[in-house]
């Protein structure tokens, strides 16, 4: 497929979207952040009042969900859509992501690479596919078992970013030797790590004071749930039998941006700031604040037509479908398409 195969340009899509959709409002963004923090505080208060597992786990799940919502607020800051001021975005990004143990500047850079090369067969930053025969035993175990949902986020942060190579030094989000580090953000890089270490020290101190059972229940469990949310939603945004993966000669930024799927998370759509159900427009225009994504999506859907990928199925059913049908990619007419190891009979390539 060539760029001419799309009957519209990025400029056509931009012209259809009201200008207000691109205007960040720091006060409104802060209100969402405060709302998230109040819910988290209320949930923790509720958790202290129950003592049976069948009441504790739903509350822990909701706490982890709200930590995922906090990540999305920091995600806005990383794209410059939390506020108009770059300094305000950096401050809030460092603090919000530090609280959930994300090295802000390292993540911001790797996430920017993901946006720059979404849908690129060789340069995609997350869930980069492999061709048949290149699908290693390590990838098979991690992906086909589904265990990546639990361990994927910690793995990504320490340097296993594509499940292709493990680079504990140059691939890490934590170390200045990382390929994500640039001297232009030296101060904020170290401030982000300092914030992370400060919050981590606080959490470990709570474990020392109140016991490691307390640490596991109040800190570790919500952290793992939020990480699972992040990994699961990212996978569902970009891995599906319908999602094309483009070769070097056929990839364009707009085609890559459209290689995303909007899925329905029911009541969690709004609670998690629409990061999963309004993701296509975010990839086309990453600087739109999360609270303007619906309006922008509605504006461009008539133009996108069949190029807009969405699913209203129960999201766990779609997850199982992708787990069964998306094991590796094979060449097609100008792109790579996902195939299942259980049914594919072509030659390896």
C-alpha cells in the first residue's frame, strides 16, 4: 500500500477538528488529577475497614485501576496536553509518574518513539511483531501464555522493550547510559529519578514500619494491577488480526497512527480517561487532551470511514481472539498481517 491508498491526508483530518480540541487547560487537567486522588484516598480508607478477601480484592482492583488513571494524567503531561506551559507539564509529569514509580523522562522518550514509529515492522517501540521463524521460544512463552500482562510493564522499564533484545544498560528507563537519555533534559531526568526514589523510599519505609504483609496488600498488589492495566490496554490498542504492520517502504506516519484499535471498556472508559476507547485519534494527534478525544474522534470518523478500526465486543473476548490469532506476521500486499501458529500453513520467512 502506498500513501495514495489513503483518500485523505493528516491536514484533512486536522481541518475537521475544532481548534479548542488542541487547547490544554491546566486547571481542568488538575481537576481530573484531584478527582483521581480523592477516589484513591476513599478506596484506601474503605480497604482499612474490610477484612475478608472477597471484599478486599474488588477494592484493590479499583485502586490499581485508579493508579492506571494517574498514569494517563502523567501521559497527558508527557505529550504536552496537561497544560500549555512546558514547565508545568514537566513538574506534574515528574510528580505523578514518580508516585507510581515511572521514570518520567525515560518513559516520555520511549513513548515518543512509539508514536513516531507506530505500526512499523522494524522500529515500533512496543509489541513489535516477529515473522514466522523469528518468533523465539522466549517470545512464545511470554506472549502465548498471557504472562506478559503481569510482567510486561516492569520488563519494559528495565530494558526488555521489544522482546527482541535485552539491553539492561542501554535499554533501561532508569540509567543515564540509556539510549533514551538526552543531555538536553539532564536536570529533569535526574529530578524524575529522584522523585521515583523518594516515593519508593516512602513505600519501603511503610513496609518496614507496618510489616511486609501491609506492603504487599497496600502497595505491591495495586502496583501490579495498574501495570497489568497498562500492558493489557496497550496490547489491545495495537495487536489484532485486523491491524496491519508496515514494511519500511510502505510505512507512513499516518498509516501507522491508524494501525490502532478503539475498544469499549464499559464503565472504565471515562474512569481511565478514555485512553483505551479513543486511542486512534490520540495517535493521529497526540497533543489533544484526554477530555477532548471524544469530540475530535466524532469529527474525523466520517472522513476515516473504513480506515477507522474499532470494536464494541467484550474486550476480554477480543483479547483471547488476539492471543489465538496474532502469533507472528507474514508478508501481504504492501504490509505484514498477523497469523496464528495454530492454523498458518505458509512457508517460513
